[in-house]
C-alpha cells in the first residue's frame, strides 16, 4: 500500500531508517500481538510507542504480519 493511501485511511506514521511503520488505532482489535511479539519495537509505556529502529527491519515485518486486524502496516525503504 502507498503512504498517501495509508495516511488518508487514518494511519499514523512512525519513521525508521529502513522501514516506516503505520498504525491505525480505529481498526486495532487489541489482540496484543505487537507488544507480545517484540517489546523493543512496540511498548505502550513510552512515547512514541512504536520505534522502528529498535529492531532489524525483518523483525519489524515479522511482528507486523502477526497483526490480525491490519491496524499495523509498513513500507520498506
């Protein structure tokens, strides 16, 4: 998906060096797969709660693929 489309659909962008992560709170099913999947990447106790550069790009993609609602998306650079 293209960034413009994601932003139009209400996703918020979290910039990283190798991958940008997009999150849409309106469609999040709160399964917790993200925070359980990698607390270095997704941590609700900090701002910003998503930090793409804390893990390798492939790890970020792996965790995002476990999101059942599609609330998490990414665009590789």
